[in-house]
C-alpha cells in the first residue's frame, strides 16, 4: 500500500514538472515568434532611403519611406535624400601667391538610385569622405588661376560658375546632385584691400570730374548758341532799319506826343535838311522863318 502511494506521488510530481517544462517551452516559442514578427517590420522616415543588410549581405533593393517588411535579424543603414548644406572656410593662394580666405557653401542631394552604390563604395559618411575634400581641392585649383583683385571684383561670378562645373563633374559618378554653389565672402590681405579701396575711390573721383567737365562743356555750348542767336537777330534787325524809317518813326512819335492834353512846346528839326516845326498844345503850325 505504501509503495503504491509513493509511486502515485512520484508520478504526480513528474507530471507537474513535465507540464511546467511544456509551459516554459511554449512561452519561449511565443516570445521568439513575437520578436521575429516585430523585427520583420521596419519604418523608414520620410525623404530617406535605407540599405538592408542580412548577416553581412547587402540586399539589392533599397527601402523607401514608410513601413517595410524585411527578414528578421536584418539591419538598416539609412541615407537622407533631402537637400543638404555644407559650408567651408578655405585659405587658398592666388595667382600672385597671396593667401585669401574664401567662405564657400554648396547645396547638394543624393539620388535614391545611387544609395546602395554609395554605401558599398564610400559608406554613410560620404560628406567627409568625398564632398569636403573634392570641394577644397576644386577651390584651391581655381583660385590659383585668378588674381586676388579679380576675386574681389569681376572674377567672382566666373569663379563661382567654374567651381560649379568642376564639382558637378566630380559628384556625378557618385549620384550627387549639385543644386547651388555660393561664394559667400572673400577676405583679402589688409594691404591689398586698402590698395583696392584707394583705387576704387580714385576711380569714383575721376568719374565725378568727368561729369563736371561734361556739364561745363554743355553750358559753354549753350552760351555760345545763345550769343550766336543774339548776333543773328541784331544782324537781321540792323539790315532792315534805314534813315528814312527812323525819321518817319520820329515824326509819328512827335505827333502822338503833341496831341496829348498836357501843355507842351515841341521843336522838331536838328539837321540842315529837316524843317523846324513848332507844335503847341492848341494847334500844330509850321514856321519857315528859321
């Protein structure tokens, strides 16, 4: 009896242990299944593209933004597809051997079609691996072909266009789009900057003096034309005036003066050919006694 009871107790214990083991195994499988299910979904942020890696193997497809179903235990390396700004300060030599400081900024973006190639050939840190060195090299090569004075004035836009062309050629094989190149500032040596400012001031003064000279020449031409007009007028008038006309105008003026109501005595005739005429307030009479 006692031996049968011991066997029943042992059997119950074995059943309990076996049941507990089964529960543990089921729980582990459930947790593993939940983990595998959770890791099979990956979310890619907007304006990003990700490279999928599975046990050291890079998948041929690139994951776009949104929810993506992947194999468990895979990892992602993501690249931004947005426009990015890179600003650099460069101390570069010019054609004369002078050192100038250039602040340059570029706006670029990575093509989604080249994300996998960029990851395999360069890596995620392609800005410091490719863009920064290529930018510094292009700036140094272009400034060496220009004078410092030209960089400060006329050649600034030329340098900007040349830099854009050089960087586009370098970036295109890597799938990098160059949207803009900005030459923000040029800092010249103090002595050269003072000389340029002095020359610019002298040019402005010369232009101002030229304006004054042009104005004075115009005024002289105006006065010359005015004097010529007056001379022409006097010449025309003098040709139309005769002694008979002047004598007749004098007689007309005398008659008008004599017929006025005021008391007056007018004697006309001051040459040997003219006849003296005596005019009074009451009448006009001719006297030949002289």
